[in-house]
């Protein structure tokens, strides 16, 4: 099967999936990149995959990128459309080949949906794609819900995600390296209002009576403000660093990983990395990757914006080492066996084969199964409220 994927660049959070598709297809995958590797990603310590991965085609070096993209599409059996200019989605659709569109959720405030937005998505994703072989791979908890509001991709949406490379750690060794006392709680993201690092400061103020420390890692506009806010608190440190080595080192010894983001967090691949490092994960219901937290099985959900709920769950984890370690093991295993790029690539290839043969998805649960329409209220119920 010949597969061409259009994406802005080869992103670490999609690399394992493309590596797997490349092998499954007998090296018949091309990732056509519309721009060089993002500088911010390279600064974090990731290698330039455009120079090291044989399946990356530097479309951005072509004099006429769209013409070359049309040529690649015409030679392919299946197309994938990732994050890049919409012109490449349009030419993929026009090719008549099956197209798999990767999408996070589209209504980012999580509450209000302007009529003009709905009308636009209805025209572009419902009417225009009716009866066309265009499928949606849902990169987030609320993607299927958002598109369902305009009846878009009806019966053509599938569960999916974004998955960074998995490091082959020994689970029990990781558990032994956890700090335990004081309990170490790590938060990692851009220091930007969207990801709500202020919530960590408020939580640390509430938990001064417990033996725990907080570490925030990242760079961004809120760095200096956060440092000033943490000066009176002995249990919080802001580290202006989001490099691969430093963050992985912090996650290795972290007991708890905390994600406080609002609905602007499309996926949140740092959660994948925290699971890979056997952290007990406590995640806002608004985070796109929150669907990886299975009903208190491999982590905890707290109601977005509900600081009392977050405090109660963190307090319970701090006082229960056995419980923390149970969540840590479950998170590690879920990342290793279920929520990872290798599984995503293998299942996607199987799904492509099935759809090309006129069959439905062979998967009833998990990656590449028919996407579940999950509302914000449903996630609140999953958080136990």
C-alpha cells in the first residue's frame, strides 16, 4: 500500500506512528513536509528527522510545492493530512483517494460555539465531504463531539492521539527512583495563560502543611511573573527549561505529574511522556489527552477549574504511597501497551486495509475504533463529580 502524508514537518509526537507505517507498508510511505523542522522542537533536543528519516520528503524544497504534492497524491493508494496549509487537504480530497485527516478539537473555549463557526464547518466538513472517502482521526477527548455538532464525518470518525517516542525503561527501576519524601509533583508546559500554571501556585499554597514540593518546567511569557509569585513559597520552584534531557530527568524522579490546562490544550503530549516515566498522573478534564486516563484506572481526572477537587485528589495521593505506585505502574503499562505510536501505526494500517476492502473498522475499543462522542459533562462524571 502506497501512503503519502502531508504535514508541516516530522513532529516527535507523530514520528513513531509514521515509522510504523513505513515498515508496515514495505517502505511505501512518504511524509511530505511543507516546512523545515520547527526551531523550537530542535532547541528542546530532538534531532532533525528530515535529515535522518528515509521517509521524509522535503516538499518545501520544490519550486512548485502544490504540483509536486498532486503528483505524490496521484501515485498513492491512501493519503494522510496532518497540520499544514488547507490547500493540501483540498488536493488530497480532490484526488479521490481515501484521506485520513488528523484533527484536535476545534472549539477551544469548551463552552460557546458561535453560529458562524458551525455554519462554516457544516459547509466544509459535512456538505462538501458527503459521500467522499474522507475519515477523521480524533486527536483529543472532544474532537468527535465538536464535529458531531455539525453532523460532520458521520460514521467516519476514529479514536486516535498523538504519541511521542517511548523510552524503553525498566518499570521497577523507575518506581525505585521516585522521590517519595517529600513527594515531588512536576508540571511541564509552555508558561502561557492557556496552560494555567497559576493553578499550581494556588495548589502549592494550599498544601504547605504537607511534605511535598512542586517543580514547574517550561518557557514563556509568564516566567518572571511566576517566579515572583513563588518567592514566598518554599515548596515551589520554576525552572525555565523545557529541553528533552532536563524534563525527562525531572519526570524520572517525579511521584506525581500534574496537567492543569484548559480547553486550548489540543492534546498535551507531555502526558504521554509522564506515563512513560511511571508518574501518577492527575489531569484536568479539559486536556485533549485526558481520554487516556481510564476512569481512575491509570490516573486521576479532576474537574477543570475546580481547585477543591484537585486539592482533594492530590492530598489523597500524597498520603497514599501504595496508591501512587499503583497509578504509576498502570500509567506506564498503558503507555507501553496501548497509548503509543507503534500501536497507532499498526492499527491505522489495519484500518486502512479494511476500509479499502469496503469493510468497517475491526476494532471495537481503543485506537482506530469508532470514535466515542464525549461531552464535557461526561468527562466531569468520569472525574467522579
